[in-house]
C-alpha cells in the first residue's frame, strides 16, 4: 500500500507540474526524474512479488507510457533517446569487463558450442515458420528469392539475445555460478555473431530486392572495417583505460562515465560498431588493468544503476501494446518456434561440450530475453526498406515485447533452481518454515 501511495503521489505531482514547465530540456529532465522514481517504485513492488526488478521497470514504462496513461509521451521517449544510447554503451563495456581471460580459456569451447547450436536451430526454426506462413506475413511477398531474403533478414534479427537483461539480472542477484557465467558468455558471443550475420543478410536482401531509391549493395570493405576496426579501436581504448587505472586511479566514478561517452563517440567518428568497440575495450581494461580493473567495473556499475532503470522504463514505454495485440496470431508461433530452437540448441550444445547438468538444463532459460541491439538492427532494416522494413520492425517489436517481459522471469527462475542466487536457499527455507543449517566453521 505504501508503494502504491507513492506511485499515486508521483502521478498527481507529474500532472500538476508538467503543464507549468516549458517544452524541451526542462520537460525532458522532469520526465527523466519521474521515470527514475516511478520505475524504481514499481521495481520494488515486483521484487516483493518475487519478480525481477526489470519486469517492474518495463511494467512502469508500459503503464505510464503512450499505450496507457500517456504521462511519458512519445515525444518524451524520443527526447530521452540519448539515455538509452548511454545505457547500451554501459552494458557493452560492462559485459566485456565481465569476461576474464582465464575463464575464456576454461569455458570458451563450451560457450562456442552452445552458441553455435542454439543460434543455428533457432534460425532454422524461425525461417521455416516464416516461409510456411509467407502468405500471411505482411513483408513476405514477391518472388521466391525475395521471400527467402526477407525471411532470412527477420530470422537473423529474431535470434539475438539481450546482454542488457542478462547483465542487469546478474548485477541484481549477484549470481556468479556456471549457469550465470555460461549464459553471459553465450549472450555476448551471440551478439557479435548476429551482427555479422545481419550485415550479410541485409547485403543479400539489397542484392535480390533493391529498395526504391536505395543504395544497393553493401561495400565489403566497409563491412570488414566495421568489424575489424571495432576490435582495433576497442583494444586501443581499453589499453588507454588500463594505463589510467595503473598510474592515476582517481575519480573512477566520473571516469567511468567519461569512458562510455568517449568510446561511443570515437566509434561513431571512426565508423565502427560501437557495441563491439566498447565490449572489446571493457575486456582489455579488465584483463590488462590488473586489480584496478575491478574497481573501475564497480564504479561503472554504480554509475549505470539509475541509467538502467530509465533504460528499461523507456523500453516499456516504447512498446506499442495495440500493435502487439493485433499481430498475436503470428507473434505467438514465432515466439514458440524461437524458444523451441533455443531449448533444443542449448541442450544439444551443452551436451556436446560436456557441460554440467545445471548448464544443460537451465542455460536456455537465460536466452529468451531480447532488447538493446536487436532494436537497433530492426531499425536499420526499416531504414533500408521503408515499407517492408517497417512491417518487419513492427512484427519484431511485437515478438520482442513478450520475450522482454517473460525472459527476465525465466532467467531468474533458472538461477534460483540452479542454486546460484545467494539468497535463494534462504528464501526456499523461509517458505518451508524451517531454518537454514548453521555454517560450518573454517580453520
């Protein structure tokens, strides 16, 4: 009741204050502050009901966004787009910093095998379903080759996961066991693979179905530079950060924000993939910076906390609930086909790699969520094909909307069942009305 009262007061205050403000920066700042408080409150309500905070943040965005109360308008969502860009950049750097070289040597083969099999089976499942439903899918019309090209393009976007949700849940729960680490590794590697696959799929689509007034094919040299240049720039940026950590080590909180802004801007100016650049930079700084790399990572996590709240709330506000409901006869089969491909592929890959029983059973539950990079790829397709691409983006956003809400719940359940959430054992014991065993003293 107390949290509900807080939400009501926030809503009333927003309705009273907003008309008094001017359009532009002041209104954007007001919306930003409202989203932090409202989304955090709904996140606390979600925690009280044993749901991930992320679901609460998304729910707050839907509730207060254009699809419901319209407190956060579409114009406000557009004005706060830089916050989402900052969040994605922070996620990329933190994701790279979570990867340890020793862990890559130890778990790299397992991660690659799981990633390869689950991406392949998910792609085949989604492509096959789209081809079978080509008469009812809006953007699948034309010659057989064109149908194949756009089905491939959609399937390539749809198989991607969500580093944002994975990182946020691992930060929230403190999980660091085999299921958590393997899931994080698969999500990160899959992002890189899907970006490469999408570039090739878009080039293929442009070759067989040029857009009216479009640019035609994609330069192979530009594609190679976007990927290879990202690694080069990321290594250079990560090396510079590592030097700062070794010889300066001051104001890490502000330095963390500066690195994120600077890295994203350097990537833009160099015409390389920003996410891959920051991921590489995070990996290099963590593994070259020694014990100081962990200090920067913790400072960045503190800086990212309020940004993540607004990021997920904005993602919820961006969801067009009416469009999701209108497309549900197509959306649900695609969601089921993708989930089936992830389930079968991750279990097959885990067995192939000789992973433990927990990884074989639970990793797939952490791969359902979608956000962040996937939205960017769908937007690129919409820009390349104003008509078909917009239909493709609408269908994908409808699929993502459900996966974005269901995915965090499933991943948290996987971490609880595998015993990797520190408080999960105590929660189960309290639910059963008994007491946890006394700790065994160590010498």
